[in-house]
C-alpha cells in the first residue's frame, strides 16, 4: 500500500503555486483589490444598496481570475481532455482543493463563492453523465467556458433534508410540463440563466422515484425570485424562488423522467468530498497560523507556545487533520476506482467531520490570537462564518451521521462498484 501522492499531482501543485505567484497574487494586489480580502472584505464584497447581492466589481475580479486560470490551462483541470481538461478525478480534486484552501484567503480560492482557479464545475460533470445528446450539444461548451450555468433547486421552504417530501410538482400537458411550487437557498440564482428544478411528477411523498429534474429558464413566465436571503456571511447569492404555472418543454427533463433524485445525489456525493477537502485545508490553515502566532507572542515574558493549555488543543486538532486527510484521500480514490455511489457512507463521514473540524480550528485560532483573533484583521471569523454553513447545507451533519448509521445497520445499501453486478 502506497500513501505517496502520484508524481503528476505533486508536480501539478508546484505548477499551480508558480501560477498563483506569477499571475493571481499581482492581480489580488492590483489597485485596491486587496479590500476584498482584508478587514474590509464583507463590506467590499456586498452591495448593500442592491439587497445584499455580491458587488459587481467583486464578481468581475473573480471572473478575471478564472479567465486567466483558463488561459493558463488550470481552470478546466477536472474536465475530460475532450473539453480542454486533464481528466482530474476525485483524488486529484480533493488534494488540490485542500492545498488551495490551506493557503488562506485569497483570489486563488475563495470558498465563500466556491470560486477557485481550478474549477469545481460539478454542473459540467453532471451534464456529461446525464445530459441528452441535444442537451450536451447546447450546454457543454458554455459550461466549460463559464458563459452560462444553472442553479440547483431542490430545497423548499417547508422541506430541507426531507427532500423526497417536496411540494413542488409538475404536470404534463402535451409536449410541455407545467411546474408549480417554491424553492429556497438557490445559490447563484441572482445570475443563473437556468434553475435545475426538482419536482414531483409521480409517486407519493417520501418516494425516491418520481422526482424529475427540469432545466428551467429563470426568465420563464411565472418564475420569480421572491427574495435574497441574508446570511451569517454576506454577501448573499442565495434566493427563494416561486413558480406559478411555469411551462417548460419535455426536452427540459434532465437525467430522465422520475430519476431526478439520482442526479441530486450524484451532485451531493461529488461536491461533498471536494467540499470536505476544502474544509480540511481551511482547518489546517487556522492551526498553522495559531502555532506560528503562539511561537512569537510572549505575554508575561515567555512564548505562548510553552503553555500546554495552548499546545494540547492544537495538537488534538492537528491529529484530527492527519486522520481525516487519510480518510478523504482513501474515499476519493475509491470514488475514482468504483464510482461515486460505492462509498456513500465514507463521503458522509468525511463531510461532517471536516466541516465540524474547520469550525473548531477557526474557533481555537481566534482564542489563541486573543482580541486580534476576534477582529476582522485576522481571517478566522470569516472562515468560521463561512464553514459554519456547511454543517447545515447539502445535508446537515445529523443527516450525514444518519446515513453512516443507515449503512452500518443495514437500512441502506451501497451501490455496487463500477462493472460489478447490475
């Protein structure tokens, strides 16, 4: 058993670091772009006059970073080679996302917006897996180049984790479907041209089958963004939308009629392992910063680092990082080898543990830094506020633990590895 990272991946991390220093850091420091990352970051990023939406200058800066990353051959790393990528799998992406997050706040990787110079374009991966030939022809190039995308409409005001009980429904009318209902926490809906709406088309509440995904234009008659939800970490790109007699063609179905839940679960599994890796990287950043500060800070004439009250909590957090890193790498490797659904229990383990660990590490870093750590002149409050979200979204940690228990006690079944069984 070899725990060394593949040579191609080690070399690529060096290549990424050189690109960041050469192109991304200068852009981050150009003019007053640093306002988006220093103590002014929340205010600078937020357009308070437009209901708390992301500032247009902020989003333009992120777009320019992505453009440069794409021109340098980095942004499409996880995409198939046929679409300009490097066939980066889950293990590659887990390692890369941890590596970038461990660098701290910066234009190279901003976890608040899921922005990264190595794109986490799960929408493209879903299109390749589930899109019809016609959908692929219309969508793939635009998704790869960032010209258009879609938000993800599964959560409802009355239903979060109990997604199979959704009230949104769609009825067929000839060659069209008529959608009625509400969705909330639609991330990116302020700019998305489409919303991937999950609606019940058959079956009863609680059934996994009978939920259909529709690529729904956000400018369709009857589709309305009701409000943008202000959050713990502003700005907001999370909207609540309503649909009243929204009509879409039959060709808008994505992933097959009645099979939308499988699309959603695939998205969650792919995104959860990558998001877990980002939380791990951010946790390691907080720990490393706290250790460095404890060595140089000398209250009462001696370094903080000499106190076991400082050493022990950080040593425990560092140990958790090491154990979690091994599990994330193993899980990502197994997903590549056997399919995204073959290790769903381990994906859940990684996700809830990493998100919880990041919050604990950010909190400990604040404590070690004292008043300075509590201020916005250090990044820990921002990291905490952002990653606290992930203990709720894409399946609350209680749901993740429930999934692990379901597999343990036989109430749930793992899907057979690729190429095995039916």
